[in-house]
C-alpha cells in the first residue's frame, strides 16, 4: 500500500496540470530540496527532487549543467549540439570579476580585454570575430553590430553570463558568427536573500553593493529582488576614473497556477565611464630610437579636456503561461535607452618616434531599442520520438543618433617624453565629421524542433529575417535605405551515451544587418553573413559535478567591416575564415577542490580584401593560442574550516599587430589569486559574514594587450587588489 501511495503521488505531480505548473513556478524562485509526503500511518516517504537545474535561479558552485541560451529551452549541456560556456554567480564572486568581459577571462574561445584598460564597452572577441553581441535575458542589449558593442551591464546585477560559441542567428537574428554573450538578470526568489557587501582596493577603489529578495505575501504570489551597487575607482591611466551607480528592481507575480509575470528593470549611471584611447606600436611593442617606452600609466589625452559619461535605463518583462501539459507561451519584452558623451584628445599618428599627433574630438550617442520575442512551445511524442518544439516571432527596433566633432593641428602634438598638459580646446573650431541617425527594423520568424529518440538528439532550426536600415547622413544631406531578407538555419546531431559522453556535429549560419557607418557620403554597408561547421565531444561523468567539452570549428564570414585608424572611419574589407579548436573543463572534483581549465587554438585568415597585401594574412589582434587554468581549495573541517585559497593563470599567445602581418605583439601570462574566510567559524555572532581578498595580475606585469594597426595598440591592465567584506542574513 505504501508503494502504491508513492506511485500515485508521483503520477499526480505529472498529470495534474495546475499542481505541476504551480510547483514548477515556485521551484524557479527557490532552491529545490526534498519533498516529504505523509500517509495515514506514522511512516514518512521521502521523495527526492530530481528537477533539472533552473537556468535563471541562483545555484551553488561553478559547474552549470543546463542552459537555455543555445536553444531558448532549458536543455542539458550534454544534449546541446553546440559549444556553450556558463559562468555562474559563484564564479563571478569567487574571481571578483569587475566587468562582464572579466567574467569570461577563464572561458575558452573568448579573447577578453583586448583593449586592456581602454575597454569601456565589454568588447569580447570570440572565435576570431569582433565583437560578440550582448543579450540580456534573451533580448539584444546595447547597439550591436560589427564594431559596435556599446554599454556595460554591471556583473553584480547578473545571475550568470553565458557564451554561445558560433552562429546563433537562427534564434537571435542580428548576431555575428563568432558567438553571443547572454546575460541573465538576478530574479525574484522565494528563498529570502539579504546581503550587503563592501569593497576597497588599490587605485582608490571604494564600493558598496546590496542584494535583497524574497516573498512579499503569505500566499506566495508576489516575490521581489532588489540589488544595486555604487563604486568609484581611479584607472591605471592617470587622471581617469570609473564611477558607477546601478540598481535593478524586479518583481514576480503568480496570478494563478498557470501564469507567471516577471518585471525586470534597471538603471545605471556612469558619470565617469572610464578611459578609451590608442597608442603607437613604437614605444609600446618596440622601443623608440632612444630605447624608451611610453610609461604604462601615460595619459595621451588631456585632463583639461576629459569627459566620459554614460547613462543606461531599461524596463521589460517576461510572461509565461501554460495552456495544458503540451502547450505553453512566453513573451519577452524590453525597452532600453543608452546615452553617452565623450570628450578627449585622441592619438592619430606619429609625428616622430616620441611625438604623437592628436586631434580633439567630442562624441555623443543616443540609442533607443525595443525588443520583443513571442514563442509558443510544445512538448509531445510521436511514437518513440520526444519533441520539444518552439515557434517564435520576434521584433527589434533600434534608433541611434551619433555625432562626432573633431579638430586637429600641430597645437595638439604631444611629446610623451616631456608631457605638457593643459592644451586649450575650442569646440567652436571643430568640424562636424559625423552626424547620422540610423533606424533598424528587424522581424524574425523562427521554428525549432528538438527531437530525442533513445540516445539520439537531433536539433533542427530555421529562421527568416526581414530587416530595414535607414541612415540619415546630415553631413552629406543624404538618406539611404538598405532592405534585406535572409534565411538562416541550424542542424545538429548528438548521441548521448549512458555513461555521460556526447559526441556531436552541427552546421549553422548567421545574418547581421550592419549598423556601422563609413566615410560621409559612402554607401550603406552590406549585411554580413556567416556559416559554421562544428564537431565536438561533451562529457559529464555519471554522478559527478564535472562538465568537459572539446569543439572543432570552421567559420567563414563575408562583408566584414574594420576600423581604419588613419581615416577614422569603418570600411568593409571582404571575407575572413576562422577555424580552430576549443577545450574546456569545469569541475568540482571533490567538495574541497574546484577546477576550470581551457585551451583555444584559432587559425584565422583574410580570404578577400580591398587591400591586396592583407589577403592570405591573419587579421590583427587575434592570438593563435590561448589557455587558462583556475583552481581553488576550501578546507572542510578543523580549525581552518571554510578557509578557501585559489589561484589562476591566463596565457595569451602572440598575435599580429596589423592585417598585413608586419609585426607581432608578444605573448603574456597573467596570474590571479584569491583567499576567503567565513567569520562565522570564529564566532557564532559573526555567522553570515565573510572576508575575501582578490589580486589579479599578481606580478603587476606590464604588457601590450593587442594592436589593430601601428596606430592602434593598447596597454593591458595593471595589478588589481580588492578586499571585500560581505554579510548575509
């Protein structure tokens, strides 16, 4: 009789639509645990929850095993025929990641911080292509497009950061073939969260953050999340600061047992958004004729003409509704606004070995974006084949107003061996070089079926996009229109062995309307297209907390654009092919030991170009080899219980400094360390309090992060020391 009652409980949890969906909704807001059911006797049955990891909820550890970024359905990584890397909240906290780009430092295939301390937009190069477009909660965030990846989201506001390797246009529309960065916002939880955190460090770092969440009523129909951060810090470059205030309120409402509505909002103000400039290869990669190098903290702009500010606002929601056991509907919508204003003296070219030519420029950008994604999901079986089908319609509207005023002249020349600041800049002397308004309208219709038969998993996806880009060039008094339509697709086949090994193959394509602009009066850029062949193996040993992957890829992209630092404009240069290998391991080997390791080989080559000497050469700033290793150890018992120590090494190999392979940027290896201790082990009165110390670039190595030309080199970031005290209750 006891066995029958247990069986009936299990069946009811599946067949009763209302109870099942309501349980699922609550489970997405809290960490699942054992479920207890009592019968008429004194006996108690323990039914252990075996629910799949929720891809938006808080999770413990650094090893995620599921993602919805690659399929728009929560799918185990070992059943997804595409390489996907997941950086959890715990990993970001452990490594003290100050930006989304830094959060990906230990991720295979990603070349992060290629601009070093000059990266204020989280520009990440993936599989040889720049820049990986950013998505927040599945919708485009910030103006995306070749050469444009504006804005930042503070990682404190995020639950996880995922990198989908390779083309993902079939689900997201406007993306390049290198990959997609999908950021997941912290969301309301049923479990109470109360956390405050204070940090201090070198370069006058001061930071305060908080994170609160939980239920708002006893009926468990209203839940909230409120997290925010305020920080200030000097940069490695003299006279520059980063200051930020960000807050993200969220609310979840469960009006009935079939429906969930989550409101997601955020506001971020960077009155000091940081440094962005260029350096010559003479004085950075090679010494000047006098054997000198440009000082590592040299400001080649001017403190008297220095403005760098940015403001970002967004509001949106996700609506989920279950019709029955088979059909459900999701609508995801967000409106976002980004305003930025930058004034500085930018390096242009060398007058001599030590004298830099500069021009004063004033850049402004106002970008408004609306995105909505509607999808109908169905889970059913035809014979022995299980189907997970999604049919979707999404729409994206973007309007971006950009202006660039600049003026040059010998009066702005700068001798870095004898720096003189305080050069007057009269904006009345500036000419309006760029004054454009771009409007993008993009509609996509997509269909996907995930078929599972025995151990076989087949993924078939197709999408058709209609896009229109209108460009108003006020400087040339002209208006152009570019209308495109394109079908993109993906097919992947995977076999999941019972012992955890999953070999796979896949083919996918990409389509990207180009929002970049060239010289005034030039024709609108053609959209870029790409295709990828990928084969790989994933391994998740049964019963372990380990995920391993190996992927081989071959990508071709056409109609790419590149920034010409001499002319100061973008230009389309032709076709690039990138092929290579990625390996990645994330493992909690034992309760004490965590390990993250990866290696990337990227072999990229320009196949077509309007510059003859670039054909057959590797594109600039792409390291052929990259590797990293991170490990941490936590004492589980004894007088040092809870003490954690960790260390990591990041290797970036040599890269060519320009598109014609005329010089190389040296390789480097950087080291990071961390230690943390829970103060509750010292005294029960301190339960919930912890201290942590992170040191990145431990040896304070000075290096050139990359060069995109002889006039476009970037120093890397120096040593960062951050001490953190946090308290949770």
